[in-house]
C-alpha cells in the first residue's frame, strides 16, 4: 500500500506539473482543533526530555488532519526552505507536493515513512520523512506528528514518534478535558447572565438581540441565523422569515412544525453539518435557531443538548416579551377600535361613515390603500363604494376572480403577505394599485354579506395576523353601522316619498318649490292628470290603475334631470317642478312625456298637462299662486279634448 501510493502520487505530481522546488503556502483558517493542537504541542515540548538528542537527528513536524503543516521544531534553526509565517500553512498533502510521510498519514491514518529518494519534492530528497497519526479519545484523526531526518533513521524515528505520540495524545485528551471544564464554567456563567438579561426585558427586539449575542459568544466560529415569523422581523438583526412550504431539505421549517431539534450531518463528516433548534414556549413555537458549521466540533451530544436548552430559554423569554407586547398592542388597538366604533355609531350618514372608515384605517394599519366595496347581487358585481384614491370610486370589480372575488364567493377573509409571489390568485385590479400586502374581509348585515373591506400596502409582509384579526373585528362593527345608516336612509326616504310611485310626497315637493322661489331666477311647474282614470279603474280594476300610475311615474323619472323634482300630487295627478327651466323647455319636456305615456303604458292611456312658469320680479310670486296657475292650465287641457299640454297665460281668468 505504501509503495503503491508513493508511486501513484509521484507520477501524478509529474503529470500535473507540480513545482518540485516550491511548497504550497495557504493562509491559516480559524480552526478550533488546529488551535488546540498547537497549544498542546507547545506545552508538550516543555516536558520532553533529551530534546537535544531528538533534534540532533532531524526536524519535528506538527501537521493537521489534512496534512497541512502547523509548526516545525529544530533548535539549531530551521532551514530556509521551511520558513513560513505564523499565519500560514505549508500544504504537504499528497496532492500538493507528491509523496511524503505527512501526506501518506493524512491519506491512510497510519504510521509510515518515505525515504529520501521516494520524495518528489527536491528539498525533501535529502531527508527521510516519518509520521504517526494523532487521534482523539474517539479514535478520530485530529493531527499528525512527523519527523524529518538526514540519516536512515526510520526505525528509531518511528519508535521515538510512537513514544512521543502516547504522551502527546494523553496531553491532548487532558487538555480537551480542561477546555471542556472551562467551557462549561463559561457556559454556566453566560447562561446565568443571559437568563437574567432575557427575563428582565419585555422588549422583543432586546430579547432577539441578546439571543444572537449569546450564541455568537458560545459559538463564534459558526454561522448562525434566527428564523422567525413575519411579525418578528427586525431589520438590523440576522433574522429571516419562516417559510411553511413542505420541503424535506428545509430543516428550519421541519423543526418549527414538529417542535423538535433537527440535526443534519454531512455524509462522511459526522461532526459537521446543520442544527435547527425550535424556540419553544408554553403556548407555541416562535421561531428557529439555525446553526451551520464546517469547522468547529459542535455536534457532540453534549453540545446539541446545550443548544436545545439555550433555545428553550430564549423561546420562553421571547414568549413572555411577545405576550406582554401583544397585550399592550391589543389594549391600544381595542381602544382605537372602541373610539372608531363610537364615531361610527354617532353618525347615521353613509358618506360620513365611509369617510371615517377610510381616514382612520389608513392611520391604524399604516396602509396606503383602503376601500369599501358594495355587493350588488342583482347585477352580480362588486362596486367600489369608497376609497382614499378618488379615481377608484365607482370601479366595478368582478366577483368571479381575484382576491375580492375569493372573499365574495367563500364569504371568508383573506390575508396575503406578498401578492407578487402568489401563484394561486391573479388579481389585475389589486396589482394595478401597486399592492404587495393585502387584507380583505367580508362585511355582514344580519348574516347577509353586503360588502367587502380591503386594506393594502405596497410593501410585502406589512400586515401581521393581529392586524388581520383586528380588521375582522372592525368589519363586524362596520356592518352594524352601515345597516343603521341604510335604515336611516330608508326612513328618511320613506318620510318624503310616496309608497306606490316612489316619487316625492306633497310636503317635500312644496318645500323644494318654496326653496327654489327664494334662490333661483325662474322655474316651471307641470301638472299631469291621467285621462279617464276612473274609467280605467272601473274597467280593469284598481290594481291596474295603480300599475298605470307606476308606469307613468317611471316614464317621468326617466325623462328628467337629477335636479328636477317629481311628486305624487293627488289620486291620479303627478306634479313635476323644473328649476331654472323656462316655458319653452318645460313644454318640450312635457310633450315628450305625454308622447311616451301614450305609447308605453299598458293598457294604453293618455294624460293631460298644464304648465305654469315664474321668474323673479313677477307679482304675487308664491307656491300657491304657481300651483293655481298650473292647475288652470291643466283644467284647460282637459276641457280642450285631453291628451294635450296647455301653458298658462297671464291673461287667463282664474
């Protein structure tokens, strides 16, 4: 085996063109085992007897488990070609310089030697190299003791190295015990200090900062991260967001979901790999500490147990701080909801309620967009009823797709942490607003869904689940407030409208005419009367007569402006007041209505109409006289053959 490896790597050195006059220099890495080897080696040399006799025949070499030389010892002075800085290695692996005893032992983990002529490297050809493996208590290779002699000294060198090895390994094991004891003492002290600090604060950020500081103190040589849920993200700490997508390679998600410490060791390197320790409290799991290590030996059962204990302490402290913080936030949020609810209940005006909702929710959730959508079941659409973006008001949203459609169809709320990464729902309306985070909840009134309340922000992960629960609570109060506003609106409307025709009643009509007479420059009053209405009732019944009234009312409503006022005047009479409209325009409108009534009613019927117009400066200007004039014109239309419109003239006799 020895000769075969020597021949193999001698030829490889030739094939790869390795320079036989140079040693490969590598910068030292921060390796715990290498550092301990050097400490023990230097202490060990102080107790070696007959050093002069030993070094009279050669150079003592200490290398790590990979064949990288850590130190040379030669009392009379190291040869020039072996000089290196303390911060450097000489790589004496077989791959780096070809055959030598150090490289062979690193490869085979056995004691061996290489004669001068068997060396590939020019400077080693005048030496015989001998080496023995240094193993720890578990028989794992941790380093190599080597000897370079200028004479054929292999038997004596191997014997001497074997003797030194026994003493060195004992010293190394004892040193490790001392290190362990010292480390345990430091751990206890640090753990006590950490516990005091962690449980003396109610600030989540301070708990997380102390947790990271403690682990870096215990394990300065490892890479460490905290994986937490979105509401715990802190920008200035090495914290990452937990993901809950099933993935067998994600030990953080596995540790979080299973609530137990997960160890993932590297193949062939049982003491290297990853550890994921859950931060457990009494009420739940709040995150995971993830440790990744290539160099340090932190994967012993003792270290794993210690890491688990530290993680539990951090989890308990984090839980305490979070519960305290959540209780404070909940009190503040409930106060805000309470005040907001009071304001909602104090108003019965729909516009005022919606304005309060938009304004206050923007502040409460630090949102960039808030909107209330109204459900229209007859038309099967969702309409933006109110929004802080004015141009969105009136926008029609499909109930069959997008996030609003999801809420509408399922009658349940939804929260989205990042819309851009959501592959399940595509919502062009929401994306057009530039949203990344979204909360949308249904608004109910007596178990019937009447709308949707939606809050969004352009930043991902903006809303917490506490925000989500609070929005749902607020939506319940909003549903009640909207119901009260709708009822109030209906009562107000009922007080001023005719129940049959849905036109304004006589009292409201008179008040609006009186207001126009005070404020406007002119106006026209048109009185309509259904021709032969008694005959219709006698022939078809009062039910058909009511339908004729409704048809006529709908024709009038479809023929006028929003500022015009139509009223059920009497039994079969309907009045129409046209503010700021002169006689000619009023006549055009009246004629159009007469024509539509004669063509669109069923059974076919006709109406007669009288028009009276006023303007500022007229004598005897009041509602009573205006009505009297229109009534006279109507009387004239009836007596002139019906189905016609007559304009009141000033010279008409009352």
